[in-house]
């Protein structure tokens, strides 16, 4: 690992490390947790078996030695025996070595136990290739931005992107305050902040002294657009942003930056046209929403807060979003292009989106930023690449009339069949380095196919 052993060990001891290392293609869910990684701490996770059915697995942490090791030992669960030793060693002053050693016996010593253990070993090799890539990548990213830890407030922090961002920033040593509509979680290491955009209420005092606010909240556009859903899409973005921007503008200790999400829908359906942040707005419902969404942050801008609008493309993560919804059908070999597949897909790896959001917090970037990868592809190329990574055929096209019937004509045309060839010019000018610059790299990382 390209950091001192103290930094490597500290990353593992911080909140969010388990969530960062949880494989997105086969995630487990934490159902109970007591303590961190020191002796006596315990965690119970639910391992998926089939659909909603899962198996609980309780592990206890033992043999903690700061900057050297800790162990996870099964107390109750599916294995006959499980001990996982995390060992840390310095390699000079500026590098370190992480060694994971697992001693296990297959569940109940199944008949054919040797075959079962070989299958488990193969899964572990795949898992740890991913975990080590995440660890090294995160450590390098955080080391890029030295300085004191930040206090960061995140709206939409329980969603697909927001929950991943919470873990990413927390393991980097930052204090993350989730901005939540429900009851605050008293177990959080840093207090949640209450708000209710629909009612116009927010705990303004809790934002005093926060360094950065990352605003991700907004109703899903990947639903049939009934009149009620159209209102939810617009109001959740515009009302929430307006409330937040006015609140931040009125603080005595204002944040340095408001990163207020937008979307590539700002550009509309543009065919083969290459688009960057200087391109004009398009037309249609999503364009109108995106323009109002960005304008709603004006009170913060007028108060002298630096405001960044990441125009987010299709976020690729196996645990959710568009990719998560497509995986079941592609895994059984029934995936295929949408329509003719000629429309452009402005994708970005979830891992790169997290790094991008940290980058614009630290760098002097302002205004719109296309949060997309540097190599957009057509839907047909996306389909071929996903099929290749999964080792499955992907040749069954979905006719546009079927999409319009399933999702409604307006939503299907604006979201599923729209063509947006957006490029990340502002990010490139700001020196951002993509970890996954090609679609195949992004998919292999998210799907745990790094060694294939």
C-alpha cells in the first residue's frame, strides 16, 4: 500500500471501513454492531442466500495491536470455523503491506467438502482482489488532499450514492453529518441533522461551522412519470435545494463550498453532438427541472459560498442504480440493447463519482461540472461490454414500444432512449484523475471481475 502503516491501519479502524470493503456484487447487510475493531467488539451481518432469505453471521474482533493486526473470529454462523487475521507491516517510511490470512472450514463439513472449500477459496480470491483495490485506491485519493479533516454534511446520505459517499469520507477521517428526514440515529459517530424540505423545516444551527455540504437528495427519475411523480421529481430537487441554499446563506459560519447535484439531463436528447459544460441547455421536462434545480442554489452563490453543480450521468454500481437493475436479466443471458442502441450513454463509475465529489470540495472549481467518465459509449457498446464482462450473451434487443409501454412514453424517451454524449472537460481541466476511465475497467471493478 502506498501509505505509511499508521495511515493504513487508521483507515481500517474508522467508521465506514466495513461498508467500503463490502462487495457490491454480493453484499452482506449489517444487522447489529457493537464497537469498532478492538478486542470484544462484535458485528452481525446477514449473508444473502436467495432473494430476501439470508443467514446471520456473528464475528468477534480479537488480538488487536495498533498498527500491527486484528482478527475476526466467528462466534455464530455458517462456517465450521472462521478466523480472519488482518496483518499490517511497514515497508519503509512511506509504504506498507497488508496481509489477509483466513483459516476456515466449510459449513458443516458438507459431503464433498474439498469441492466446497475450493469454491469458497475462489470466491475469497475474487473478494480480496476487490478489497485490496478499494483500500489502495481510497488511501491514494485521500492522500492527494492533505490537511485537517473536514466536517461534511450530506443530503441523500442513505441513498445509493450518498451511503457510499458517507463510508468513503468517513474512512478518510472526515466527520460526516447525514441530513435526514427521519429520526436521527443516536449511534452515529457524528450527529445527524434534521430537515423536511416538504414542510420547509431544517435545523439551521447544526450547519454552523460545517466545511462543506454535498446535496444529493432528489426523487428517482427511473419510475413511470405519473403527474404525482413529475411533481415529486421537480419539488424534491427545487424545494430542497432552495431551502438548503437559503439556510446556508444565513449562517454566521458558512461552509466553504456547496456541492449541489444536477444531472446530464440538463442537455436533453442531443444525438451524436459532443457536449461539455459550455454547451447550451436542451429541451424537455428533465432539462427544465435541471435548470430550476441549479438556479435554486443562487442564494448560496449570492452569499459568497462557492457552488459546484456536478451534472451526474449514469452511475455504475452493482449494488444499485441502473446497473443494479439490469444485472439480473444480463446474468441469465437475456440482456440486450435498448432499441437500435445508437444513443450515447454518459456513464461514470460509482467509485470515480465519490472521488470526484471529494475533488471538487478541495479544488477551486465552480459552476457546472460534467460528472461523467472520459469515454462515453453507445447503448449497444455498453450492452456488448457488460455481456463480455459477465461471460453472457447480450443480443436480445428491447423494442422502443415495449419500453414505452412499460415506463410510459415520456420517461422512456427522456431517460432510456435519450442520447447525451457528455464529456468531463471541467474535471480534466481541474486535474481530476479517473481510476476507471474505460467502461470495461469500471464494470470489472464493480462486478469483482478484476482477475478475469
